C-alpha cells in the first residue's frame, strides 16, 4: 500500500513539474495572443451580424506541398530574420489567430463574398496595426536577441529609431481605429489616450522593466481596439440597404 502511494505521489509530482514547465512556455502568449484574440473573436462575431450579414465562405483546396516556395527553392530559411518580414509575418499571424477565434465564435467562415466588406477592411486595419507596432515586444530583450543573433528592429535600425517607428504609428492608429467604426467620444478618447500613453512611454522610458510594462499597456490598447466594433455608432448595413431601396 505504501509503495502504491509513493508511485502515485511520484506521478503527481512529475505531472505538476511538467505542467508548470508547459505553463512557463505559454505564459507570455496569454497577454499577447490568448486573451486579446479571444476578446476579438467574441466581440467581432457579435458585430459581424450588423456589418456583414451575408456571412459565407469556402475553404480553398489544399496546396500541393511540392509547389510550396520552400520546397522549390524560392525561399530560404534565413529570410524570416529580416525585421520587416518578421513584422509582416507577425501581422498576418496575429490576425489569423484573431479571425480564427472569431470563426469559432460564429461557427463558420465570416469573410463575406466581397472580401473588402467591413470585416475584410477591418482585418486589413488589424494587420496594419500589428505590422507597424509589434516591434515593441522586442525592445525589452535587445541584449538577449543580440546574443541569439536575431535581427530585430531595435538591433538593426537602432534603439531610438525603433522607438519612433512605434510611437508615430501608435498615434495614427489610436485616431484611425475609432474613426473607422465611428464610435462614441468616450471610446475615441480611451483609444487615443492609451495609444498616446504607449507612444510616450516608448520614447521616454528606456529600461527593460519599463519596456515590458509598456508592452503590457500595448496589449491593453489592442484589446480596446478589438472591442471597438461592439461600440460602433455606424448605421448597420441592413438599414443602409433598406434606405436605398426605399
């Protein structure tokens, strides 16, 4: 009996150890991916019924793996080290996570037959936001990235230049995102205030701890941006169509 108890205790200890190790791998993704993208999926699925009522789509046929750029030698394993390419990949990747969460909430594909409808254009805005500001996550780990040979924006362009590439787009998106959805003044002020705070901190607070805190604020601002469709005062598409028919 005592031996069985020891075996069970050992198994539970091992399970806890490996579970905690897995948590350490995933912890940083919760504030960047899991929580913001879940909020995007739920809030934008709710808004989609107003602004893109004709939700439809079909999955494209699977690509033949032999036709992939890597397999035919058109892409090599080092291209992703380019900081601009990394931002493009991040922009597309983050948006795929967000749109995937939204499709789960909707129970199907949400892109309309015309991809440049409201949902399609909104995804382009999200891609632009991530592409132009996500380098903020690299500011706090420049020493580690340099040791690993990574080519991040602050390492390639310099710390000061990288901070300006964050601050300027933040101010622009802080204004444009609420304007896109025609939200109330309160939502506009909230988006602009958070974006301005992130921009100012990126320029003025230059420490590892400060950059980590600024990146957390960036994630908070992203959540606010993702929720903007819920607070839109734009006239729903059905109403606009009805008025035109009338």
